[in-house]
């Protein structure tokens, strides 16, 4: 990795900062980041931490105030930046799979001689010649980290750094950050208490207040040492707030409950296999989703979890060469892709990437009734009324007319979750749904999913790498097992002991 000199003995100073958007106002009166202090901003109930991170990285400019003594080299990793790079690579029509991992990291290298060691440290050496668009979400995340580290940053800002990483790479990242902290200053923005690396010395929070004028002010007003953070009462307060909001969401879904068609099995795959000319992804998948069952798919980055979901959705080109029965009909027996998707709700990084239209937040929710990216039908009045109720539940009323692309990544993800839930689909597919969410919204969605499963409002097909995200209602598992050539799949039915030990907060 080499040495990256810090920016001397001057504190980074944020003074009189204001950033407004609609009725939301971010305020930082006076915040000092002393040399070699390593900070976390805990994202409680807003995306202010992400916005402040973007300002420190010079991605956006404040309306007022100043940020003094920023170092010359600031590394920046975020889901929004990852999304932007994916879109850039998609625009390169002349490349089949986009730029290689090696080329993308070299773009940012201060010292190309350090490239091999860097790729090894972030687990990308086996993937160095692979195209960016061939990578899984977790692998893409590691590319973003490598690009930031290749700059030899004096300040490294990481927004939701563990998002999309499997358990092995989460542990490796914590170790790597402690190593980086020896010569670079860290700022980690996270909504997960367990994701505070051991090297973090200070934590900051934003307090939120609604003014009589209707303006929502988010003010950085609670910087503290890590020792003070461990005894801070904020977690109990946040859990109580998210519990009341999840009850409201469930009540809304219960009022809209409808009688769906019954299929048993819902999905069946016999001897499923995906193979390319150069490699085998997985084989031997025999999987039956019976009526009323909820499932979690587990496995490391790049094993084929999203590919397996693509076979069900009909988004993968090999779905028609596999023996798949879906909602009582064999795949390829004359059903259209829209007939399939009208019974499915989906949240995934792939959908988030595809949703590049400029429609409003309200229209994003309405598009869930039509399974479209954007809104191309005239919705009914009951549909509009229900979408407005969902905006209120998600605390996004003020963004009803705001364009999807103008929202923060976390707000976009929350809307896409609402889009998947609004029609109460027979099958709800959730591939790492919490990426980018603040604590309250992540806990809100997690509680809601558990209640949806318990009340049989939809059947869940769920992917998450985080052990603490296990849902007690899910007792059926698909596990990807590494073989010499590709992966095999193990199907199991057993009590979710982890979830029983670690109940939803």
C-alpha cells in the first residue's frame, strides 16, 4: 500500500455550513476533525451524513459556510459513486463487459507499481482482467474501495462501506481499514453499529427538528468519543421510533390486503445450471418453493445468487434452457415476461441501476402497479391515493414531485422498496434491499418484512450478507457451496437459530 503522508497538524474545520434541498436543511455550525482522529457519522434518520461526505469529497458544494484544511487527496467511496461508474461503463457500447478491474484501478493510481499488492489486499487479484459489468455487487464494491486507496488518500471517506460485501470480505475490510488508519484519516458513514471499525475514535450524530415553517432541519450537534457513544441512549430511542413506523406500514398493507391466486409450488427448478464458455457458475439446483414458504439465499460474492434470481424473473438469457415452473406454468409455455412480473415485487441493485428515468417520486411508486421503469399508464384515482399514503408512511411527502435522479441513493432505494410492496405481490424478491438506508428506515423495512412474512401478505425470497439481518420468519435456505469448478447449491429446511438468538431490535 505504501505510505500516504497526512496533511500535517491542521484540523479539518467545518464552519457555518448550510445545505438546503426542498424543505430539508443540513446544518453544521462548527466541527473539528483533529489530525489522526478517525470519525464515524452514524446515519440515524436522514441522509445528512451522506450529503456531508459528498461535500467533504467536493462532489457537491454547500450553500453557505466553509470547509477548511482539506487535504489534497481525498478518497471517496459511496453507493452513488458506484452507480455512476456503472452507468459510465454501460455507456461504452464498444466494450462487451466494460473496462477491466485492472484498468479501472489504474485510472486512480498514484503509483502503478503498487497495483498488484493493492488488488491482493482487496481480494481482486483473481478478477483483475474481468470486465466491470461482469462483477457482482460485492465485487464492484471492492473495485470502488481499490480505486479510492490507489489515490494514496490523506482522508478516506467511506459511505456504507460494507454494503454488498459477504461475511469474509466484511472482516477483511475491517482489518484493512485499521491498517489504512495508521497513515490516513478515516471518516465512515454507516447506519449499522456493528460496522464501526475498531480504529474509530469519535462518532457524530445529526439531530432532526421540524420547524413551525415546515422546514426539516438536520443539525450536527452531538460529536462524542467512541467511549461516550457506547453508552449513548440513541439506539433505544431509534428502535422505539422505527417500531411505531413499521406498525403503521403493516396497517396500511393490511387495509389493502387482497386475495391472491394460490399456486403450489410457487416456483420449481429442476437440475438448474448456468454455464458460460469460459466458466461454470453453478449446477445441480433442485429447488421447490412451496405455498407459504419464505426463503433466504446465502453465499459469497460472485457465487451466482443474483443469477439464480434472474432465472426466476426471466431476466437471465439461460432461463429458457432450464426446467423451471413458475406460478403453475413451465417457463417457455407461452407466458409473457409481464405476466410473470405482475405477481412479483423486486428490489435489487440491478433494478436500481436500470431505474434511470427522470420520473417523480410519486410516479416511481405508481410504476409498481405496472412493473415498469417509469410510468407510462394513466393510474386510477385509488392507485394515486394509495401511492400518496405510501409516501406519507415513508416520510417522503415533500419529495412527491422531485425527480428520482435528484434524490440521494438511500431515498431512491426506499422508494424502490415501496414500489415493490405497493401491489402486495405474491412473491417478493429482495436482493440486499437495505443498501443505502439510514438506521430508522433499515429497521423499519426489516420489521415490515418480518411482519409481511408472519401475516402471509407475500412470500419472501431474501438475500442478505449481514448476519444481523436474519428474519425469524425465514426457515428455508439456499446455500451456495464452492466446488472445484463453480458452485453447487444446498437446500435446507431448519429453524433459524441465528434469528432466534438475535431478534430484530
